[in-house]
C-alpha cells in the first residue's frame, strides 16, 4: 500500500546539499559506511530543493540498477544498504521489494510515489548536525593529540630511563601517532603515555634512579606493571555525587552547556542525559580552559570522573559570577578545588549547595 510520508523540513536556512555535507562530515559518528554515504548522495541528487520544504513529500523512485551505476556500487550492495538504512530508521521504503518503483509530480510537488522516502532522515537533521559538529571537534582535537603524543615521547626519552621508554613503546610500538585514525585510540594512547611519564618521572624524582643515565638500575617493566601504570583507575573510596546529570547541565556555564548539548545529541540521542555525556563535555571544556590532560586524569584517579566533572562545572560557572564567589582563573580554581576535595572531602558538596542556592535566589528575584 502506498504511504505519503511528509516531513517538517530542514532547519531554517539549510539547503539539501548543506544537509548532505553534514551527513558526509559526521559519517563515522553516525555509523555510516562509505557505501551508505555514496547511496545517500545519489538519493539526494534524485530529489529537488522543494522536496525538503516542510509539509512536502521527499522521495525518489530511481531503480536499483540506476542507483548502483550512479553510486559506483553493485546491485547487491545497494539492496543491503537500503535494507540497513530502513532498519536503522533513516529511510522508509514505500515500494515492495519486487515491485517497480514509480512516482509523479504536479507543479513540482510529488503527488504519488512508490520508492524510497527520506522523511525519517530529514527528521534526524538536528542529530546529524550534532554528529557533524562532534566530528569537526574530533578532527581538530586529533591533531592536538598527535602533537601531544610526539611531545610525550620526547619527554619520556629525556628521562633517560630504559624502563620508561619500554613502557612507552608498549603503548605505541611504532611511535607514530600519524598512523592512528581512531579518535578514541588517540585519546587512549595520549592518556597512557601521560600516565607513563607521570609515574616514571615521579620515581626518578624520589631518587629511584642514578644521576648517571647509562648506569641506571633497570626499573620494573613487566607487562603487569606497565598495565597498572598506563591505566587510570578510579579511586575506590571516591564519594558518590549528590546531584543528577540534568542538574549539572542546568547549573553549567553557557560554553559548557553547549558542549553538553552536543554530547547529549550524539551519545544519548536526546533522551535522558547521562553522566557519560557530562564527563565528556567537562573534559572538553577543561581542555578549552587550558587544563592539561595529565592534570585532568590525575584528578579523575583521585576523585572519580563524576566528581571531577562537578569541580570543573563549579569552577567554570564561578568564573562568570560577580559576587564573592567569583574566580578570576577557572583552571586554577578547578585545580585548587580538586586538591581540597581530595584532602578533606565535602568541598564540592558545599560549593554545589551554594551554587544551587544562588541560582534559586536569582530565579526568585533575590
């Protein structure tokens, strides 16, 4: 049976090819293969601009054979791609598998169609936009991470410790971050190398190494020790937080809230905001404020990721205030707050309560 699936249009000012550009940029974040992206390019090329206006039908009825030729794929690939995109809720099939695809237009508008409908794809324009933004951020951050990894190898080499270099090489055997394409893998390598540098430099600073590099006693470089060194573990006695992820988002500064929104779209599909999204956003905001990844990981090990994110949110928000709680340097305030929390506890709960009270006072006109 034929279905006329209309849609609510693309975001204001966005053209269909700008929309495809977002799909192309956010391909990895959306979990789309290169073949699926090529298919969607053909799909959009077989529509017109007016099809993307709210209330219209956006569909095409090009045959599988022609789609395959235009996308540079074979018919079986096209069938698999269409089936996958329909199952994922990105397309709707309005023609049966074995029926001939057809349609008609009247005055530029699609009157009837038996083919592939793009309404579900258009409905996810906001999520696709968020995925493209995340991809752009990760591309920029990936270059920074590659530079950081190169510098860390240099810093570790200057420790003049065979054990440190062995541990670092265990993390990245070829020592070439340019060969790593996965953003998540780059993060893992950078964090592991930072842990290696931090651990071995601390040991050397405590006098566990001779001043003469060439006669230094070998350090423990067993795989078990390397794994313990390279893994940032959460402290067992870290206190649980006393607020929700949603409350953190409400209290956050405007820049942090914008990043949280990005991860809420990308990780939570705009459902219930997770602590994972808040943690990721807080880490990104920390980087913007100039807080090094080494410092961030050290606080996460001491306090746990949720409480570290809370410290960042409070310090960042207090930098915007004009009362007695205003801080001049959010990064320095974060470090001081985290250290105080690690030493005596209850600091975050106290400052969080104050911030909540301050917000309620402003809401009530106080």
